[in-house]
């Protein structure tokens, strides 16, 4: 099936070339980091995780959201999603690949990565995260590839794929739950020490992931002969709507607990992201941008007229995606370290090489995504004709 | 009694004697080696702890700025002097409100406010850093010391997120150029690993107290085994009210502050 | 007989041969001198019976395995001393044990390591006496 990648038009070639350039720039910056150490990033003794781990956290959600098309199709026989399950699964493959890359670029000793396997440590959540993420990657590769191959041949997928699909549904929930547990079980990091962390993660993931999927489906519809179908997009948009409402609701729950109890450990971090703390306010514009985008998205999504119109739905999906990207891909992780355990403030600002490495990993993910989508779409076109 | 029987009894007796002597033989053989041992004068404990007498430290500070504990520790362990945000420290001084955030109120006596409070790894009995480490590069020894295995650390910094006391430092850059005076009896670290106080595990093995305890001119740092009822630390804890940092988090810190 | 695509194949072959035989060209056909680890340090020359923590043969082949074992014993199992078969006591430490006698890293360790082109990462952290002159400097900024 891979040969489909090579039968491409000029525009697709330019896309891949552009991504390759970004990947190259990222790689050069990574070589710089590899020789100098993580000192080239904006991270510090106090803010010891930054952009890399935040992207990782956000992208686990994008990966998990594939379940939002797989579950209705396979458990509820919702036919409209039949055409796009492959898009969800391939998006998951690309997202998990980015997650793994973000972990690797964040390590101080990347060549010792396999120590995690050499000395298995069940009491570490990071050990379990490694297992569920790699498992999920493998599941989606096996399922996506085999289902697509069967579609190409015009036959039913092999029997052993069905149980894997059923396993992949709770597995998707597990990857984001375990990722939330990375944070939610740490004594002394009160911003993260909340029982609804996993629920928040899942709600925001089921909004941001399907929003991205809608945007990708619209793009494919415009650029290729494959139409994912209006019904599927509309169904997805309802998922985004409810998930975003729940996600915002969960944030309100956090705000109530913090500000009604007025326990400093709980309010400080919210103060820092919402208003600034003791004159430190680097994340405040980001937080409010995220809030405004969420309000815009909710307005456009809840109103059926704007939700049904492609143009406004596109804006709503963009707003949803970027709002939640800011929340999980920037503020949630960084603000957990501010203030630090001594109740003092060290702020964080990523450096230029750090940003380029981050862009490089995103470009790698989109390169993988483009290639996989090209294969999928070409086969869909072939089958249709 | 025929000859066979007598021989049988003789041999049985000899065998029994031999068997009973086996532990003795084994013990003496072990002395000979090759074997890994600890020398008799090595300090051995079940739950190492430290009491920090803040008043004594304050008295000393009045006679002039004193930083001898940190100087001794950082020289002995080749801890680099890196300024600002990439700072690496095993033991340091801080104020009351930084050491005990949330505990200090506006009417705290001025002298207490300034401390100084000597801060270091608490060698918690239930250490979250050990719980989260994905490779057991940080682990707890039988005597309670929370140890670092720098050969195994992958530099994921999960332990730094896990530690509620800010006791851990990461080597963001190559530390060697920042070590003012090298101690050739101890290794340095390399870029990419996390480090912290080890309660001088290497000195305990030689029968020496931790370097900070030895260096303190005011004898304000007292080191001992909490499982030993006759130890000085036990005596102090029994006679005085002491504070522990963030005890409410349930990590069971083993550094006590006498104020 | 005709070789299809002869030109690129021959060029490729030439490049391949060039790369694989590069070490020979690079060294000009000369063999580097075989390593001669020296044992003439002050501590060793004062020893009556010159013996290490294990036999010479074992140390030559497996010193790295022993070092690894020592590391585990000292750091993870808290055993800080080693008794040899002959009953001698050594601290389980590269710097305070091994290098006490073998204080000549350049003439001992480096001899073989350089010969086989090996750069063990021991020295990223562990200090050898020779490094006294070269690293006692405080960098300004970086």
C-alpha cells in the first residue's frame, strides 16, 4: 500500500518538503541541545518541565480522541463514522509518535532511555505511561493498516482484528488517564493534585481531538475526491460541543474549590495564570486568549445554525483546538511549578531553539500524518471508483 | 560390635561435628573473601535522621556570616557553583517563610523570620521521588537514606516534580567547569542527571559523620539513628518540640528543626 | 558480456571500497604500537607482593565487569569494602581504590583504551589524579 505515497501531485510534494524543512531545523536545534545539554532550553531548577512535556500531555489527548470515532462505529454501529475511523486511527498513530519524540527530546540522558525497560518499576506512573502509549501505538498500527488493506481488497478485515478494536477503546481512555496520573499523584504540587484531573484531561481531549479531525476531514474533502461525509462531520461537531462544555465545566469546578475554600496552595496557581502573582504574569495573556477562544467556540458550537455551517464550524473547531492547546500544551504543566516549593516564583519562557525543536517534532508528526492520510485517501478513492 | 558398625558411628559423629562447625567455617572463609563487606567502624543505622538546632545556628550567625556546612558539603561532593536558575545545591540556608510556606505569619519574631533554616534532602521515610522514578535510579536504602544512582538516571526529572521540598537539582549543563576546587576522593556528575544530598553515604561507610555535621562550628546539626533509643537525636526529639517541613504531605521527612 | 548501468555500479563500488578501506589509508599502512600499560607508580613499586584485587588475567579481560559490580555493591547495596581472595582490604571505589595504586591513568587505562579506540564514560564523572592541572579552572559564563 505504501506505493500510493509516491503517486502524488505537486501540492502534496510541497507540503512534505515544507515539513521536511521544519523537521531539519528542529533536528539541527536538537543536535545543539544534544551537545550543550538542556541548558539551551528555558527550563530551570524550579520549572523543571516545560514546553516539551506540555506538548506531550496535550498530544496524548489528541491520540486518545480516536476513540470518539471508533466507539460509535464499532459499538453502536453508527455507520457515518465508517468512512473516517481510519482517519481517527491514523491521527492517533501520528499523535503518539509525537508524544514519544517529546519524551525523548526532554530526557537529560536520551541514550539511557531503555533503562525504563531494563529496570521495570511498577510503582512509577511513567513506567505505565510508557507501556500504555507504546501499546496504543501498536494497536492503532495493526488495526488501521489491516482494516484499510481489507477495504482495498474488498474483503472483510481478518477476524483477529475485531478483538483488538474492542481492546483499543478502553485502551484509549487508559492512555490519557495514566497521563493524568503522572500529575495528579504528586504531593506538594497542588495545581495538579486534583481527583478530576483525568476527567478533565479526557473531556478536553474529546473536544480538541475531534475538532482537529473535523478540520482535517474538511481539508481532505476540499483537496481530494474522498468525501468523509457531512453526517460524520456533523456528528463529530456535536461530540466537540458536549466535550468542550464538560471541559469548561470541569475547570469551573476547580475554580470553585480553589476560590471558595481560599486555600493558598489551590488559589496561588490559578492566580498566577489568571491575574499574575506578585507582579509575575507571563502566562496571563495566554490564559485569557484560551478563555476567549473557548467562549467563541462555545457560542458557535452551541448555536445549531453556526454549527451546521461549514465556515463557522471551521472557526469553532480552530478556536476549540487552540484554546485547549494553550490550556494543556502551555499553562497546565508550567503553572504547576509556579510558585515553587519555597513559595517563590521563577517564571519560564521557552528559548528559540526549544521552540524550533518543538516545531520540529510537530512537523514530524504531521509528516507521518500526511503520509498515512495520503495512503488512506488514495485507497478510499480507488475503492470508490 | 563389629568393625563396620563402629566405623559407621565414627563417621556419623565426625559428620555431625563438621556440620555444626559449618557456620563457623563459613564465617571465617568470608573474612578471607573475595567478599563485599563493611568495616567495623562504619556507621550503621536503621533510620538515619538529622536534627537542626536553629537557635545554635543563629547564635553562630551573630558572630559573623557562617556557611560552613554548605561549603564543606559542596567541596567534598564536587557540587558546582552555577548561578541563578540552573543552581545546583545539596544543602543551603533559607528563611522561615521559604522553608515553611504557609506557616509563617506577619507577627513571627524577626530573628525567627530570617532563620536561617538549613535545608537539605529530608530523606523521607515515604519518599515520593523514589515512588515516581521510572528506573529506580533514586531509591531508598535499608537504613532510610534516599540515594541517587547516577549511572542509571535517565534525566526525566520526574523526581523533581515529585519532591515537595525542592531538594533536587538537575545538571542542565556540564558541571565540571563550575567546580571551584575539585575533590579527588569523590566523583563529579555529568550533564543530564539529577543530584541531591545523600546524607554522606560514602562517609558513613568510613565511620565518619556527614560532612555538614562535622563542619558546623556551632554543633547545630545532629545526626543519628531514630531507631536507636539511646541516640542523641531521639533524646532531643523526646525533650523538645521540633518542626518538620510539610509533614502534612505524609512523606515522613527525617530532618527535624529545633526552634 | 554487458553490465547494465555499469557506470553508477562501478562508481558505487569504488566509493564502497574507498570507505571500507579508509582506516588503512588513514593510518598510512602503519600499525599503531601495541599498548603497554605501565605499572611503575610509586604505590605499586613499594608493594612487596605485586597483586591486584583479582588475577592479572581476570582484570585484563573483565575489569569493566568488576567495576560495574563494585558500583552496584557500593551505591545500591551499601557495601563499601572488598576483601580479596588473599584477604586484603580495598575500598570499593574507583578513585579511592583502583586509582590509588594505578595513579597513572594515561600510562595505564588510556594505553589500551586508545589502542582499541574506546572512550569509556567513566571519566565524565570520575576524576583521575592527572586531571588536576587541566580541569581546575572556573569557566566564566558559557
